[in-house]
């Protein structure tokens, strides 16, 4: 069954220290890495047990289309049914096309845009590769979230370009948050992040499942990463914000520890 337009279907990591990266995530999540070879610039598929998690690429020495070195960071891909049309729509809606449409073997085609709030987001039109394996298990993606400095602009952009079905979860001065879909069917969130500094870009972040948030946070620190927020309880699980060895941020979420409130 095909995914809806705007559904997150892939994550990948661009690393500037490939060996340190694979060592960190292998020890944290038990991941296995499959090198696709020179044809795909040694892009690696990431597996957690039998589940396909996403991808990993060595970006050391690479330059951003907009200038400067490519940072180590996680990226999110949204499903589209017509890549060229949706990329053009993103540009018309105020986004910047950073990478034009590109074929990835027989897997699919993709492009990269920067939304009007400064967050990079990839578009994916599948051929043979529809998605990561959606299993909700430890070591696999369980949620995706845009942290944005301009909430209204972000909501308008993702609604226009990716057909987001916006449901407000909170709209107070303290906390503005919307989901793509209702509580039972939500696929991603948009969070107002006014604490981001003038030189900080809006960004997408990925939540990975863990068995226990506190133990996982301790593991991150022992592997050379850093806990920047939490662990804290939520209705969706106990959540921790962390940095890996290269300074890339991601979330850990123990859904079994949800408060139910």
C-alpha cells in the first residue's frame, strides 16, 4: 500500500567521521551497516535486526550547495507521488531547491529543499524502495518532528507542498505544536522552537525507540555522546534529547514508559 504524500519514509545520516559514527550507533542500537559499493558512493543501508532503518553516508570533505562544509546530521525524507511537481511546488511556496531531482538507481528519485523557515527536507518518490520498515521497535524510527522558528510559515508550507493535515495539539504562548493527522493517524509533528538562536536553523529531528530512556541516556554518555535534555515523561513515552559523538542531535523515546496522560 502506498504512503500518503508527506509521510516520513526514510532517514539518513551524513557523517564526517564514518568510523566513529558506525561504532557509536552499533554499540547504542546494535545496528548493522550494508555498504552498497562504489555505484552508490559507498552509501550504507542501516539495519536493526531484520528491520531496515535508513541510510548512512560519509560526507567528509563535501560542500553544501549553499556553501560551507556539509554538517554531520540526521535528515528526513517525505513521500511524494510526483517529485518534479512537488519540488516545483516547494519552490513556489517559498522554499529553496538545494538539490534538483536525482535518480537513486532503481530505488527511487529524490530532491532536497530548504523550507521557508530554514529547515532542509528531502522529497522521495519511490520505485523499488517504499520506506524504512515501520515496526516501532527499539533502534528504529518512531517519530519525526520539525523544530521551527516560524510556526505559522512552517504550517502553511507543509500544508501547501505536502498536503499536511494539520491538527493543533497545543496553541498557547508556552507551547505551539501541530501534528500531520489526528492522534490516531499522525505521522509527524511541527513544534514552535523560539529558543533557537539567530544563527540556528530550523531543523527536522528523528526519534528512535529504546527499551528504557534512562539506561539509553547513560549509554549515550558512556559512548562519548551528550544528554542535552531529559529524560522526561510524556503521554507518548519517556523522552531524551541527545547528541552523538559528532554533535548531531536526535531523540530517544521509550514508548513503553508513556505516562498515559
